[in-house]
C-alpha cells in the first residue's frame, strides 16, 4: 500500500477520465447508453484493473479511454484527458499521433493485432516509422532489443516470417512487443488473455511485466477474471451496469470488498486454494443503465428499501477508496462473512462400487491419410456418486474421451463397462437404459440446442424417449417442472434458444440431461463460456443434483480452480494420456507429474500479489 | 448487447498442422487441374453422345433429302460413321484435341477451324475490354460499400446492384443499345463492323457490347469485393492498426489490399470465365461476330460440328480460368501458400 | 403458471409471412410477384384477341382504343400476346427448379447423411459436373433435340440438380456435426426422427432462399434462350420472345415494345427482393443466436 500511495502523491495522474458517458446507436437511431458518468484517474507507473461480468461496459470503457471513434459509438458526455488534452474533442488526425505513440491499446487475445498477410518485420517497423524519427538501422536494433525483452530471439529470418509461422505463444509476445515498441505513456489492455490457453497466458503476463519493467507507463487492465486482475493490478475498479460500483487498492478490495456485487463476484470465483463450493449470483445483469435506484438491487442479498428509493452515489469510505452502496458502512462484517465459502465438499472416495470402468481406451481421428491419436490407452474407474474431473489444455483429447463414453465416437480399442455391463462403442447399439443413464452436456449451449425448437420441445424429447410412464399430455408439465429444477422460470418454455442468455441456455441443456434421471452426467466444459456468477450457479446445480440423486459426474474442464471446487478426484490429461490421477486434495498439495506441476504453476493466484504488502519494489512485481 | 461475451476457451480441434494433413500448394493445383480435365472429359462425352450418337443421321442432315443411298454410304465412310461408337469417339476426340473440327455442314465445305479462329480472337478482345471497364468500377464500388457498410451510399449502391444483377443479360444489353446506340446515337447499335470496318469503326463497334458485359459483371464482382473487404475491415488487426496511428490511405494500401488480393484475383479470373461463356446473349443482341453469335446460329441451323467446336472451346477456357481462379486464391494468401490448403 | 401457447400451423404460417416481408424490399417483392401471378392466371381470360392470330389490326400500329398496346409487325394484338405470354415465363422455370430440387435434394441429403463410399462417389460426381457452364449444355442439347418445353425443363433440372445437391450435402454434413444432432444421437433417437426432427427444420429456410435464387436464375436463363430464338418458337406468345420480336417497335410504340420487358423485369426483381428480404431476416436471426 505504502509505495503506491507515495507514487500517487509524487506524480499527478496522466490519464483523467471525467464523467464519461457513452452509448451505442441502434438501427432506429436510438442511443442506448452503456456507460454512465464514469470517472477515473490513472497515475504513471500504476496498474488499474477493471473487472466485471460481460455486458457491464468494460470493453466500451477501454475503447473510450483511447478516444476510439466508430459509427455506432456515441459519446454522450464527459471527457478523457491525457495531460490536459481532451481526446474526445480531438480531430482524427491529431488522435493518430497519440495512438500507437503515447497511447497504446491491446485487443482481446493479443495476437489478433497481427495482420496475417504482412511479414513481421514490416509490421514491427510500422509504429516506429509512424511515431519516431529513427533511422532504418536504429529501428532494426530497437526491434531486436524489444523482441529480446519478450524472450524472442530474433534474426532476419524471423522478421521475414508471417505471423502464422510462429507458435501461439510467440505470436502473443510479438504482438505485445509491437504495441510496446514506442514506449507508450498509457497502455490499455482489453481482456488480453481471453481465448488463450493457461500456460500461454502465464507467458503473456510475464512478457507484459517484462516490458513494463522500469517504465513509467500507466496501465488499464480489463478482465472478467478476478484472479488475473488480482495477480497484476494495484488498483481495482469493479464495474456493474455501466457504472463503477467499487474502486480501491487491489489487496483491500480482494481481501474485504465493500460492495455486495464485488463480494458476490468473489464468492462465485473458484480458487485452486479453496476446495469449498462457490456461490452464484441470482438473476442477470440489467444490460442497461439504471438511474432511479441501485442497479444491483434486484440481485443483491443485502437489499433494503433505501436501495430502491434512489440511485446511490460513489462515496469515499477510506482514503483512495470509493463504493457505490448506501449500506457500505453498515454491512462490512456481513460481507466478509458472505465471502467465506459455505458448506464443505462431501468427499466420496474412489472406493465406492464402480459405475463406469474404462480400460485401455483408444480413440483416433482420420483425416486424409493421417491418423491422429486423440485418446491413448486411457483406463479409469468412476465410482457411484463420485465426481471425477478430467483436466487438460485444448487438444488434450478430453472432449473426445467424453464423446466416446457417450457413444458418439466409437473407440478404436479398449473396453467400456457401465454398471457391470459392456457399453457398446456405437450409440445405436446401446440399450435404451444405457442411453438414459449416461447423459452428456456439451460445451457450447448455442450449438447443443436446436435453434428451431422451443425450450418445451427440447425438454420433451428426452421425456418422450425415457419416461414412457408420463402420458403425452403431461409432458409439458414435466418440462416446466424440470425448468424449475434448474432455477428457470417456466415462462421460458415457449422461447427459442436465441431468445435466451448463454447461462439460461446452458441450464436448459442441463435440464434436458436431468430429464432422463441419469446415473452419470458427462459434462464437457459446460461452464467455460459463462461468466463467473453464472458458472458458480451451474456448479451448484450439478453439485446438488449429484448429492440428491447419488449420480456420478465426469467433469471435463481446462480450469483447475473449477475442477478443485467440483471434484472428488482429478485426472490430468496430456496429449490423450492420463499423466496423473489423484484425489483432489492430494493433486493440489503434492502433484507428482511434471506436467501437472506446470499446469499448477500456470495458475495465477491472488497470493502472488499479496506479497506486495511485504514491501518489495513495484518494478519487480509488475 | 453492445459487448458480446467471448468464450474464454476455444473448442478442441484436430491437429491441422501435423504433417500430411495439409496439401501443398502444387499438389492442390495439380488436383484442381486433374478435376478440370475430368470435367472437360465429361463435357466432351456429353457433346459427342448428344450430337453424334443419339439417333441423328449426320449424312442425311448434311446432304439433304435428295441423295442416293450410294452417296450416303460414301459420306458415312468419310465421316467414319460405320465404326463402333467407342472407336468413333476416340477418333473424334483425337481430331478435336488437335484442333480438327471437321467441316461445317451449313457453310458448304468450310472448315470449322477457319470459321472459328477469327471469332475466338474477337470474343477474347471483347472479354478483356469488358474486364478493364468492369474491374476499376467493381473495386471502387466494392471498397466504397465496405467502408461505409450500411451507410447511405452503401444502401443505395446495394439496391442498384441488386436490381441490375437480377436482370437478364438481354434486358441490360437492350437498355444499353437503346439508350446509347439509338437514343443518344453516338455509337453504332450494331457491331458487325468489327469484321470489316475501318479501324475507328472497329473500335467503336466494341464499345457497346463491352459496356453491356461490364454492366452485367460489376454487380457480381463488386459484391464479392465488398464482402471480402468488409470481412478484412472488421478484423481485429485493422482496428489495432488504426489504434497504432496508421492513416486511412496507409491502412488501405498496406493492411487491407494485401488481404484481399486473393479474392480480387479470384474475381478477375472467374469474371473472365463468366464473360467468355456469357457473352453469347450479348453478342447476339449487338450482332457482334464472335464465338457466341456463331454458336447460336449453328444451333438454329443444326450445324452440329460448329456447335461442338464452340462448346468445347468455351468449356475449355471456362474450366482453365476456374482452375486459375482457385490457384490465385492460394498463391496470393501467404498462409495457404506456405502451409498448404 | 402462465399458460403458454403452443405454435399452431396458422401461427407458423404467420411467422413465415413475417419473415418474408420483414423489410420494405420484401413487401415490394411480394407485391411485384403478386401482380405478375394475377396476370398469368387471369390474363388469358381478359385478352381481347387471339394472341397468335395475325392481321387482327394493321401492322405495327401505335396504341389505339381497339388495340391498347398497339399491334406488332404481323398485325397481332400486343396486349393479348402480353396477357397470354407471361405464364410460361414463370411456370417452366418453376417446374424445372422443382424437379432439380427433388433430384438434387434427395441426392445431396442422402450423400451428406449416409456418407461413406456412396457419399464420396456422389461428391466426386458433383465435383466433375459442377463446373460445366449451363449455357453450353443448353446449346448442345437444343442443337440436337430442339427447344421444346420439356427439353428446357430437362436441361435446367439437369444443370441445377448437382448445384443443389452440393449445397444440401454441405448443409447436412455441417449439421450432423452440430451438437444438437449429436445430442439426439447420444440419447438414442431414431434416424428418421433425427432427419425430420432435427435436421430438416434447420435447412428449410436456407433451402427456400436457394430455391428463390435458383428460380430467378432459371427465369433469366430460359428467357435468354427464348430471346435467342432457341426455345419457344414463333408464333407462340412468350414475353422473352416478344422482346426480341418487338425491338424494332421501340421508337414508334415504346409502351407496346417495353411491356413484356417490364413484366419480365418486375418478376425477377420481385423474386430477388423477396429472397433478399428473407436472407436478411435469417442472418439477423442467426446473428442473434
């Protein structure tokens, strides 16, 4: 805390966002506001993390801070000052001198900044040509120096390559170098690691730290991932429905949030250090600006009359700490208790009688003349009522394994037994009970629900197939009961999938699986596309279903923290092979396989940031 | 929602970079060419069967009704009509591929190749002329439309393009003919001067048919260019480039054009192919003495040897240009060129 | 519980109608096609003269009370010819495209869903036949068999069937990897239930768009053949044929000369607008998904 403070008093902020309001104009020329009166100051050498669920206005804020102009983006008021120069009032020709020079912007998934049809040398050279007066030779030396900083040994050969001729991680680092090349005063990063594998993500963040070392750059870092923000930022801004609801020093916000929304976000974020269950936030973000009451009131568990009588303002609760909540001071202790996780996991050991046994399973893909071994010699046993997670990066074969169990990808070798009976490889050869008791839920609910069917029809098909006891006329009622089971309103029955949010769709998909009363749920990355609050609610649903019915769960995920929360045992899959399988506790405390250790190391943890309190210099951390 | 939520995690996919998965550039072209040859073979087969075997008597058609049986037999022998179909096809194919199309039945002993040759040249020049008119227009409209997508200019342009693209070619050609050829009257409405007129008359005779062809082409090609330019302009690297301070003109030249070169070349090749086949109608509207006009008159007079020749020539150039179009896309895209298709 | 209405056939019909007329373009298109269909159906009964009888009036006369659109060079009444000559413009292509869809549709869906050797065989066949330009096929076939209506229908059906098969094959292949189809397979639905319950509802709309586009191409294509004198032979009345017959009348009788061209144009523009409107609606819908 101290060093940050002293920095602040010494140097005035370089970026001042004052009462910024932004909207989008729609086809009918109506302007929908998405940001409402946002003010923020960023000092040189500080990193401000901005966090919130999707639809809260984060990305719009990122674009507005660099003065981005787009046909549909409407600036409704306020200003963005860089050293007293208002970007929003500037002419495009003037802005162009700022962009890429003093102001740098990093888009979602850093490497998308690279033009696929231009050689790296030309791309890296461009910002220097535009913003500096360096000679050709100096520029080249500068580029090589910068690439070395992000751990890329560059030579002429590398500079003459196209982006796709680098590995994924290298692309990210080169793109980062390109942005940092002109040593910007202000750096805005909008979800730079979205869509990147965990191990690569660590790489990107390390490269970012490396290139910020010793610089005076002021950074705005936007992410939906609390842990990522916690690991990198020293100031945190929590946004909700287009407004700042909490702003303060990172470690205090994460240790003891003052706004119910921040607390709820924390409570719904799984952590590798904490095996207890996460908690979802009911409802969904309003998706618009609310000015007549607290925008979070509908979903808040601390709501009082005062909350809906007027819109709360952002008030200081401590030095350099502001909260937008009328009850901020009185509920501090309640909030702290709220963040404590409830209910320890019931750990069911693998000694349970086996339900599903796989031995020596092999799966291949054939394309052209080549054979790709997606799953190699996998043997595992899932006990009755057990929750087993399969963790691996993209391409590790974890989805293929689930598809094989579900009968969608017949294995090329090995056997599967379910309830002691052999499970045929082809879905078509299976008995109706085997269809019923093994239920698969897919990763992308947008693709797993037929867009031409209503929710009612989607839920009725498993009822028709698996519940012959329910008469045709009652199927509709059963479907509506199923919706209530996944905490959705029965009014959704008449809707089509495109009329639902991502979280609602995934719940419908889960309800479709529940309809069969399965003995084992095969869940394929079911929460990876969802916001943390929705993800937490999904995990709770799965957990309670398993608890109530004694069903087993096979949970495929790339996210170790999620695996930690949901599972009794964890199997780590690398290139189609299980490299380590152990009880969740054991795996996290005493991993043995080198790959598991790499994966665990790639997890960003809040603690790397908490070290800040011990007082090391900023530069080393950021 | 102004801010679409992006999935944090991408789905698993097959390992496309593994050796053998991608076809190399040359192999891709070889495959396309082989396919083209197969297609051409099918065309030749269809042409041969319909014109030679399907119960028509070439001899009677050629020599008329008042002919003695002896004459018929001699003629058939000359034509090889007494052989087995397979043998006849083989001989026919050999002749055709060496450019020997036989004799025109209507032109009384004129060699088909002599009839066709000057027309190939004229039709080809007409096609190139039309292309040079159409391409700059298509580029201009396409990029303009992409740059202010759904704006006023784009909406108006799109509507016009939609209407023009719908019209049958002869309607477009007749409109051009009457507006410029008759009403304004500065250019000859009939293009037969191409084959005999003075140099000036010859050039003038090309203008209206070329303009009509260009009008038929522009909607299609500008739409293709608009689509690819729009896709590129919406890419994250374009926004990133702008946010690095790249000016509009530099953006177009260094960031957009390199990415749409492939599609442009593709459009050029396909347009040329389309013109070579599609100018049949327009040549007939203007009386342009090209391959298309010859084809139609041959069909009307049942001059089958000439029909065969025009069809096979058009089909070959069409297929060749299609292969070229495929090759252009791959050749001008560094990713496809280096990693394969 | 709130009672929820299940979709009825009528509500589905209403929804489809709304999809077609979602934009102004769609409404214009609907109107243009409607006008044409009225002419096709009612026109022959309203015609004052026999459309092919020559000399009902003086040759190439400008419009007058007895001949509202004037007469052509053979002294036939242009209005009567116009009222009779529309039907073949639409109905021949309609028959041809429908035939193409039946053949190509069955071939494409079967090869896409069944796959295997049969699927590959069909795919190769399509690869080879697709690049053949339709007009060239038409020239060869008409040179041999003449330009009767059934020849036209057969040519268009034969030339378009592979194109439709290709599109359907790709669509079905694409859909069978969709997770909702996999989900249906995993829960053990029958093949027919998967095809009719899961796949067909998703390809109907794009198929309809394709149908409209093909119809448009076919109208233009067959009209062009008729215009070139390769199809319908004189003296029968047909708008495209009338266009080529009456080009000389434009200076003296523009209304009569342009009427068939206008009818033809309004028809193709109408179809195109309607399809464009539907495409736009569909892309809006999918972008919402």
